[in-house]
C-alpha cells in the first residue's frame, strides 16, 4: 500500500471519512447504530468503517457528553480574548442598530464608553452569527395596483408615461453614439402616449431628475387641457425616481397636485414593463423610424427639437397604426372626439431643463434652478430703468408662459406643414 493514496475498502464496508465530509454528526450516529447491532464489538465496527478503535471510543465519549458535533478548535486558554460582557454588548448593539464594524466601533466608544477596534468587532460577529437576530423593520404596506382596462378606455382616459434613453446601444451604432456625444445632444426623451388613440407627446432633457419629471407631468396636462380634453386622465408610470419612485412623500404630493387638474396616478408593478406595453413598443418605432435614420443629421439642440417636431407630426398625423386599422392617431382621435381642438396635433417638443429653470425655484429639488434664477435676477437688476419702458426687449420679456410662447410657433408650424404638404413634402416626414 502506497502512503498518501486512498485504498478502496473491501465490499460490504463503509467509508467513514467520506461520510464524515458530508455530515460529521450523521457519520458518528451511523457508527453508534452499527455498534448496537453487532453487540458492541469495537474491533468489528472499526474494521467495517475503516477507522481505528480509538476513534470508536472517542465517539462513545461524545455520546455520553450528549453532543455528537465537532468540538471547537479554539485554544482552551485565550488570555487576550474579548471579555464575554463586552461581546454581549457588541451583539446587543449590533442587533439593535444593524451597524457595520466601523460604525459599531464609533457607537460603542461614544455611547457605551467601550473601545473595541473594528477588526475585533468583525471577529466577534463571525463567532456569534447564531445570536444575531435583527428586529423586524417597519415595512410600509404597498397599496395594491388598481386594475387598468385598456380596451374599454376612451381617448386620453389612460395615458402611459415613460422615459427613454436615446443613446441605446441595442439600437444605435457606435458611430451614431459618438456623433451624439460630439455634439452634446441631450440624453433623454420623455414620452406620453394615449392608450386608446396612440396619440403621442414627446419632450427632451439632459438630466433624469424629479424636477424634470414634475415639469413633464404639468406640460402634458396643460397641453391636453388647453386643447379641449375634459375627461379624467389616469397616468400609468413605472417606479423610476423621476416619476416619484419609492418616495411616498413625492408620490403623495404629486397626486395631490395633479388631482386638482382631474388626473390620477397609478404606479406599475416593479419590473413589469408590460404594464406600459403600448409606450414601450412606440419607443422601438422611435428608434427604427427616427433616431437610426436621422441621428447623424442632428448637430445641435435646435436640430434635435426641429427633427423631433417633424417626426412627432409624422407619427401622429401621417403614419398609419395597425392597431387602429391603419388609421393615423389624430384621425382616430378626431372620430372619437369631434369637438377636440385641431391644433392638438401640432405637438411641439420642449427642453424640460430650461423650462424647469425658468418657472422658478423648486424647493431644493433642482439646485441649478435656484442658481440660474438668482443669476437672472442679478442681471435684470443691472438694466437701467429707462430701458423697461422703451422698445428695447429685456430678458424678462423674452421669457413667456409655456402655452403662449409656443402658440405662435404652433401657428407657424401649421402654415409650414400645409405649404410643405401642398408641395409634396413635409420636412422629410410626410
């Protein structure tokens, strides 16, 4: 027999070492059961299990002690071990606060007068894993999502809202993404889509922030209400922080705000993008019919807004949708709501970052808003008083309300689209 090699046991024998690797306690119980069955013959038991008789005697001693588990390998004499009272205090504070070793060390020194290094605390926690029982956290009960019936909804009764990241590597090539970066094109497209008519509104921003999300809610509501939509509106959104997310305070205050405009908010289940299926599918259309073919033509923020305005006009007024029996969203909407204002179809994309700043300070949600507003006030204070009554336009006169500021552009876009259509083209979209 060669030393260091496992010698197979004769037939009918049990490999105790392999059994012990699986579970030491079960291996010892097997030895004891066999010992009872052969009349307590120590030699035969040792032969069958392939072990020495001293091992069998050791198992019998452990049975008398009432514990068949492995003994601790720690030395019996540990003069530098942390006292038991200190260990008990560390475990108590750990269960109470859930702090890690660093914070726990500072807490014990500040509140308990105990100086315990973080490394020692780490060893104490590892030795006492079984004693650490965390108190149950108070969990806020999440309300059950209200059922949303897409198929019986009338126009603008259910509006899906979401955010799209323009630089999508699954859709755009590396060359196109580099082009967007070179010209500093905004990152995000904000979308709102009516489930019934597939009518869509879009906007853009450089930041994915709660401020821009709030601004997008208000812009969509103002656009719909100003063009004759009087029905109650239900917004379905995901759990992104830009739409309120996990913050119950933001969601509660947002619901209070939009409730005054006859709107409600329903948050989708986390990880269930199919609950915004119509809008998610439209994002693929945006990639296939707008960004992929046209992104290299966009070289500034103004180019993006102009291209987007042409695309959204094409999407709402020219492109037939299979779900609408190949009608356009506006024609289907007009058939369902004959009294709606025709100008609703001329959707004008906005840069939400700029709007959020011009509307005023936002209570700390957007630090740049307060910074830019303070700069604007300081600049206006330098303008001589006699210029305000003259024909010279100051900056505050240029900042117009959202609806009126875009109404003139809407009219000019109407004339542009009509003249372009009569000539057989519509900015490349019709």
